[in-house]
C-alpha cells in the first residue's frame, strides 16, 4: 500500500497543477494509511489555500497523527514538521506570501534548490559543456561608488559590458550549449501573476562544475565575490539565490516587483547573443516606463521594493531555436533589521524610482 505522506503528495500535485513538488514522502503514523493521508491532505490543502504562490521543493518526510486537523494552525504545524524533518527542503514563495516567514527564511538560508531536470541530467554523467572558466572578472562598476549610491536611491541600474568580454562569452557559450533536458520549465497561472520560463537551480557545485564549468564559475562569483560586495556596500550579512534562465518561444512573465523572501537587490545578467528585436522578450521596467531588448553582457541591478515592478514580454512565435534569450539572475537577500539599518526607509519609498542610471565603461 502507498505510504500516507506519498499519497498526500500525489493528491496535492493532482489538485494543484501550479505546485512543484520534487521528492518522495515517507511517514510515521499510528493508524490506517488512508486516515493519515486524509489528515496530511487536509493540512496541505490549507497550506496551499493560504499561500497561492508557494512552490515546495524537496523531500517530503512528515509525521501525521490519526485524527483530522482541528484548526488552521495544524496546517502550519504540519508544514513546520515537514521542514524540520527535511534538511534539504526549500520553500520558494514567488510573491513572498507565507503563513510562517520564519520557516521560509530558515529553509531559504540553506540555499539547497535543485531542479529535477538538471539533477537527472547530472546523474547521466554528461560530457562537459563549454570550456573551463577559472574566474569571472567584473568591469569597473563594482568599485564605482555611484553604483551603490544609485541603489540606495531606489534606482534601476543598467550596466553595459558588465564583465570581461571573454568571460561573458564563455558563460554564454556554456548556457547555449546545455541540452534542453538540463532545463526545468516553470509556469504559474495565479491571480495577479503569471509566468512561464525555464531555469537551472543547482546546489551540487562539484558535479555542476564538471558538467558545465563556466556556468558554475558564474554562480560562484555571485555567491562569493558578489555577496562580499553586497555585504560591504550595505553593511549587512546576506545570502544569494542564483539561477540561469531561458525564455523560450511563448515564455513571459507578467508585472511583479520581486518583493518577499528578504530579497533586497535583484540582479539580471543578460547573456543573449544574436537576437531579432521583433522576437520580443524585452525586459520592461514599469515606472518610469523603460524597455530593454535582450542583450549580451548587460547587468541590471535594482533594489527590491513596492515600486520595483517589471515584466518580460512574450518571446514571439517563430523565434529561431538557435536564438536563446539567456540570463543569470537572482537576489541578494538579508534580514529586515539589517537592511533598514543599512539604507533606511527613504531609499525604499515608492516615489524613489524616478530615473534610470546607466553605467558604461
């Protein structure tokens, strides 16, 4: 007979097509499997209802009692047990909605996110994609004081030729050479926010470095040197969430501001090579309105707040498959108190986004 938790996960997936659940569920229970499964299912239904944007990634091991949950707090308790029992479990809330922010922060701090597709691809021990890249070398924006000043003022930064050209081409070649089976397609149709795009989230650094060393080097730069810059610039201890993204034909994202999950500064390193602007895929900043076609070696930085709305226009039908809209993107994150002490409230007001700051070497 199927394990109760596994059955509950199967029901969750069937009832919530936008949820992403990776892993198997095992459970310790004292009564019938069916009764335990019903209790677990009820807890998860409440969790999903309270967090429509939540995506659960990880192994599902949980303890469930023999009776149905009696109040709404039981769903949170069941979820806390799920997290506590699974050190690799990670919760990614697209809009930052969560009934338990502390649990979200605790799990996100582990930064253990693995897309199923890249894990399966790595298990196949693929041949190396792209050439090794010893280091990623940024251009002068990293040491330019105006970069931090603009971010403190709530501005969007567009940094052209953000990294050494040869380094950028190595990462572009590596991402462009990854087979389709290495990418996981993420999509959501929730009220107020819809998106569809492919990503690579991978924490298995050693295997990733062997299979796609240039991408692994880029991830390490944002996780180490990039994080060091962020912490020094804003005087707070932080962490990084980073992934590769590929917008295929028909992919898009509707307006959103990235607010939530302690995100403070967002980064999008565009690595698109050949591109016809008629193919769409533009990054659009909402206020003031700006449109940026996919480009090569351009880094966008912006502080995350209530007015940092942006979206990606759909990639048009008929876009050649050889033309890939590629980027490495993510967030520098830190605790609320540390961020407020670093920048204060003035730089985060909705009125702060008044101009575009462009830095060109």
